[in-house]
């Protein structure tokens, strides 16, 4: 799991590095600016990757690719990493004096808290199959998505559907007991 997340981070950093215009790459680097930029990039990409990973785990569980124990193991790791990330963000936040920067970090902490609720709801659902757990998972997912769109600069469509790729919802099986997906969520069967 950690290797997967590290791979995502390396990919994100590589993409970020190639997105910098040539004229900016030729200028003398400012180490302090580079630190701020990498903190900003990682605090955007990590929550987004966590959101995607949790959705993929929900899909994998629903399609019986992973059993409950495997999903729970991944979610324990996700929760642990989110707790560590939140503590570190709070430490970094204290070093910024600009109100806009501090508000940004507060928003990222709020996002991490919702991602923890989403993961907890999914974990509980894999244990209980209770609708209330599934609803907690879905509600957290619905709440966190607009916040992620905001920090990532993803524009919303008129129908409030995600403008960027999101985890695919499973094909309609015709079951009436399937929870209707909210953008961009996955629907788990009861």
C-alpha cells in the first residue's frame, strides 16, 4: 500500500516538474519558494489520491476482488497515513503567517478529516453491511469531493458532475437495493 502511494507521489512530482515552463526552469531556483510549492503540490495530490484509493477499494470490495479483511487492512493504513499527514500539516501550518496560507491548510485538514470518515464508513460497512455505515461512507464522499475540486482547481459542470475523471460507478445491475451514486462515488450493494 505504501509503495502504491509512494508511486503516486513520485508520478505527481514528475508531472509537476514537467509542467513548469522552460523559462521558469532556467531561472535561478529559490529554495524557499520550491519548499512552499512542493508542500502545496503534495497537500493537493495526497488527499486526491486517498479519495481515489478509497473509491477503488469500495469498487474492489463490491466486485469481490478484495475480501472484507483485505479492504480493512488497506483502510487501517490509509487512516494511519491520514492521521500522520494531518499532524504534519498542522505543524507546517504554524510556520505560515499569511492568513490565506493558514486557511488553505485548515481546509486540507478538514479534507483529511472527511477522508478519514469516508474510510471509516467503508471499513465499518465491510464488517456490518449496515445501511447506516454505507450512508456515512457516501455522505463523507459527497462532502469531500467539492472541497477537493476547490483545492485542485477542478471546474464543476452544470450538473454538479465532476469535470475531471472520477472513480467509475459500477454498471447498473438492476437491483433496487443498490445505493444511487452521488458524484463521484461508487455504489456499493447492500
